[in-house]
């Protein structure tokens, strides 16, 4: 097992174990409770159990995929591990068959949604699931043991105002006590946002001392160090900061290629790495991160944007279809307000979750305008948002906002944010804890009524109100930013990055060209030069990472 169990003493008391080690404890729990013991574990874990008596084999990952599992299956062989490179090392050969649908997903979302990986024969085990293989069967059975349930308690605002800070504190305390029990030297990421600032504040309150690590950029509009400094002064942390440069980006590319054994395009991996490196250089081996807060308390800007469109559907259907839409279609489109109204209605009429992702590259351009005809012929009409619709429809809630939160927990957290932070921190020699992803806190937050999560245009309404006396006012009022890398701007303005990217992607030897429509890569560079640096810059970054990964894969370097 690879497990960080925050309730070790409680688990030990259930089986009268003297805590020889986690693996021994897990075996005793399995013998006593069977597979129900998964539900008793608190913290991140990946576990394998071989039951010789029942002739079964079990593999399980934790509720949010903090300790991920990937697996490979063919006629004679089942291999699993935390990374694809583990599977490749056992096979002692290159995994050959790329999943073309996964390539589409990567270009669209910057990461590949579970259960897919970049390879057809390798799958990710979904969070909160376990896998069973019986002795005489060749295919695994996958079962769910945990899911987020949005119960929406009838408790009023006062209850959540009082309980929310206590719930966060209890989760941070559980993780902190565990880390101290194993001799960890603890610090915290500090972006200056509400989540990292809250975690830092709780660490200071519980321990009386905390080291914090922050990242800035020498680029106007991207440097958020001012807020990190405010939070540090407010809580009295021992503060360290580092300014990421364009040269650092080029240095980090080799690290990214080594850290990820499939394409991963979240450019914030770069500042995450240098932040973790800064912590390592200053005597830290474990960092606390604030990931998960936006997805459980309602903090992403997209939730407010979506609520503006949801309002339209509160208008009676006969008014919308019988009066508004026919009326606005008859008005001259030369009037700016008319055109705005038409755009609003068009987007409001896109069903969820398609509307949520309507600005993503593959949706915005259309597959046929991105990929080559040969590539498209292998897709068999692949529906790029089928996986998101399945999650949206499968969420245990009647509310639109909670369904979006659910998708973000399953994809944005599991497949994107956790991989960004965990994998890059590992390369710096740092272990990462996620106290806001303690399942007890997630379950508490899932009971908060949506009207208290996003109230009108106010994101994280109850969270900010409950912590208004705890967090600095500037942090409460600031807009979300995080560790966003200004890669789109730097590709356009920094010669060293621009020339490197162009040399890789515009070269006749570019490996990924056959995947794309002829001229597509060149067109993206032209659009980037002429229009929105961020949107097209992100696509260029996705393409760059895909090409660097592809070269490494073709040379069998993973």
C-alpha cells in the first residue's frame, strides 16, 4: 500500500493492532470488514490486496485520486502502478497504440479525462473506485465505493457560518498531526488566494509557526505576490518568494517531459515546480496546498458566468420561444445591443455541460478545422463532451451549479490540478498534502445550499462571510488568479521562448504535424500574433508539450 492515513489511531483501535505498519493494519481491516473497510480510511491511499482464499485481486485508489492508479491489460497480463512508466518498465517495451480520442481531449482540455490515458491499453482507475480481478477471468470489474452526494441540508446560514471555519480547522489539524507524527518538515504554498491563505492561517493557528512559499512573474497583470505578502504579514509566516523568468520556463520543459508520461498542458506546472524547489532549498519536505476549495465552495469565475445564462431559463418557455427569440431575430443586427442579445440567447440555449466548455479549443474551432482527415477517420465520430455529460447527468443532485462542481471535482481536480501539483512537486523532492480534499470536509461542503455557495455574482459567498474576520480583507475581495504562467504573452514578447517554440513546432521534422490539418499550427501562430495572446498562447503551449512528449515516446525514453 501507499497510504497516508490521518485516522491511524482510530483504525488501529478497530482491530486492536499495535501499528506495525500501514500494510499490516490494512490486511487486518480487510479480514474484519471485507471491502467495506475502504470507507473507514481517511486520507489519500492506493492499495492492492491479493486474497488467495477467494482467488481475487483488488486494487483501490482514494476518493479523489490523490494517489492515482493506472493499469494495463492484455490477454495474459495485468499490470498496475502509480504511473504509466511503471507499466512500461515491467513490459520492457514501448506501449505502441495511441488513443486518438485522448489526443482530442488533450487539445481540448489540456489534460486527459479519466479513465482514458494517451494509450489505448492503459486506463486510469477513477477516484473512489476499486478494481477486482477473479482468477479465471481476464477482464477487471470496476466498482464505486464513494461518491460526492449533494445533500443540501436544511440548516440555515448561521449554522454554516459557525461550522465552516471549524470544519476546515479540523481537516488541517488531522493532516498536520499525521505529518508531524512521521517527522515531516512542513510548509505551505501561498498564492495569496483565499484557499492557500486559509490553509496558511490555520497552520499558523494550530502550530504557532509556518513557512510559506510564493511565486511571482516579471510580467504586469500576472504578478500576484502583493497578495501573498499581505497574507504572510497578516498571519506572520516566515515568507519566501521566487520570480519565475522566461529562462526558467525553458529549464522546466525537461522536468515536465520527465514528470508526465502522457501529454499534460497545464502551464502552471512550471511555477509549481519552482515553488516546490524553493521550499526544498529551505529545509521543507512537505507542502500544504489549497487545491479543492474552489470546487467545493463555489469559487471559479465560470460558475458566475453560467448563472447569468441560467437566469434566461427562469423566463417562461412560451415567452422565450414565442416572443423574445422571434422578436430579436426580426430586429436589425447593426444595433450593438441587438447583437449582444442574440449572442446571449444563443449561448443560453446551449445545454449544460456543453455551454460550460463552449470556449475550449476543439469546441470553439470544430474538430474538422484542427485535425487532419486521416486523424479524423480514426475517431469514428467521437463525441468530445460525452464524458462530461455522463458526469453531469450522474451527479447526485438536482442543481445545475452542483453538477458543475461535481464535474470539476472529477476532472479539474483529479486529472488536472492534483497531477500538476503532485507530479511537479515530486520532481523537486516535495510531498504535498491537500487538507481541503479531506473527504469529511468535502462531505460537509456538499451539504451547503447552492444559494450560499454562489449568491448572485458573489462567488464563495458563505466561505468568505464565515472567514471574513480570519482572512485579510484584500484577500477576501481579490479575484481568483493562482499561479498562472504568462506563457501566451511570453511566446509573443520573449525572444528566447518565441524562437524555441517556433523552432520545435514549425520545423519540417515536427512529429505531431500528421495529427493536424495542414497549416493548422502555422495558423495558430498567426492568430496568436494578431489577437488574443492568452487563448492562442495556451494552444501553442499544448502543442509544444505534445510534441516534446511525442519525441520522448518515439525515442522510448519514458
